[in-house]
C-alpha cells in the first residue's frame, strides 16, 4: 500500500508548536498533567510537551473500544494512570478523534478522579464522523473522513513512526 502525504512534518510540527504556545498561555503559572492515550498519542504528546516551558507531568492510559458495540461506546481500560490527578489541571492528549466515543467515556471516567480541570488536546479531528457531542479544547487539524497513518497513528501497527500524516491508497 502506498502512503500519500496529507500533512507534512514541518506543517504538523509548526501547528503543534502553536498549540503548545496556546496551552502555555491558558495555563500560565500552573503545572499541567498530560494523559496520553496509548499508543497513538506518543509522538504528538512528546512534541507538544517539548514546546511547553511550564512543568508538564506525563501519564498514560491504554484503552480499547469494544468492537461491535456501536451504540454503547464501551471502552475497556487496559492500563490506568499511575498518579493521582485529584486537584490537578489535566489535559487528555489524543491522536485523533473520530466518533468521539473513546473520549466521551474517558472524560466521565477521569472526572470521577476529581481533577481541578480537564481538557482535551487532539492532533487530528474528523468532525464529519462525530457521533458523541464533545467539546474539544485544542485541535491540531480537522480532516476529512479518510483513514490516516503516521506520527503515532497506525494501520495494523504499521506506519506509526512516519514523521508526517499520510493516507493510504
Ligand atoms: P473514536 O472513539 O471513534 O473517536 O476513536 C478514536 C480512535 O480510533 C483513535 O484514538 C484511533 O486509535 C482510532 N482511529 C480513528 N480514525 C483513525 C485513522 O484514520 N487512522 C488511525 N486510527 C484511527
Ligand atoms: Mg487512539
């Protein structure tokens, strides 16, 4: 399969830098906790964190959606965060928001842990695919409904290490 470039490395990383600056401004003087959703978010999370001067703690969750339960949006937590987020300012860092099911579940789940604030930063969004209404605070790029890979995103575990976003043909 051939990979075509959709968003090249420079454009992507410029945009991530812009997002970092925005976050830095919004959280002035506060420590931030990033919760990266494995595995797709790792590259974006690293790039975003490197561009923020304030202190950023990194934590991770590994989740998977139950296949075939279209309406329920049930998400299985394979691995939870390590540290308490009670009273902390938390940003969930996601690779891509498609239907919004994963994040709708995660927001409710993490709210129970009583963070001081909880926001969402995603590298990509496919708004036309959204099923769950979701308020997304930071979006890198909104894209059309096409399957993309690279910069953490995979197709059957392939292409995650591409330094750009591409689509498969
Ligand atoms: P949602 O719960 O439907 O929003 O699912 C989001 C998850 O589906 C993302 O975290 C990705 O793991 C996966 N996903 C959705 N669209 C794509 C894509 O175009 N390429 C790779 N993974 C995708
Ligand atoms: Mg994911």
